[in-house]
């Protein structure tokens, strides 16, 4: 188990407790859960984005299966802006990118 994580010892008890909650309490619990999931997702994205720098050569696969290669031009809040040799700009989730060359030896286009 990861540091800082909490394990529900008895999931059945948790399920039973949730079944007894009213609508207002369920909506409140839902908001807490959604906020926590968003925070976890943002932390994961930030961590993955740290692997890339402006000028790095990266690749990813487009929806049609083509391998796209380009240069990192900007690190956005949730995505990485990648510019290709043919002038196209792609905003790609960092989890989908593969580092090919760091900025020190990257190509320039």
C-alpha cells in the first residue's frame, strides 16, 4: 500500500453505512469523492509532465494508428503542445507521449 493511503478495513460496513445516508449526505460525499479523484488525476498528470521539457523530441500514436513525431513547444496545465515537422500542432496528454530525444539533441523545425 502506498504511503498516505487509507484502506477501508471492512468494505461491507462502508457499503451499509452509505445505504443509510440521505440524499443531501450522499451528494456531499459525492462532491468529496469527485474532488479527491480530480486531485489524484492532476497530481498524476503533473508528475508525468515533469518528464518532458520544451524542445524535447517526442512521439505518440494518433487515433488512426499513425506514429506522430514532433517537438515539445509548451507544457500546458493538462496537455503538452507538440509541433510536427509539417506545421501541425497537437495537444497531447503526457501519458500518451514517448520521449525520443531530450532538448540537448532534439531536432529543430
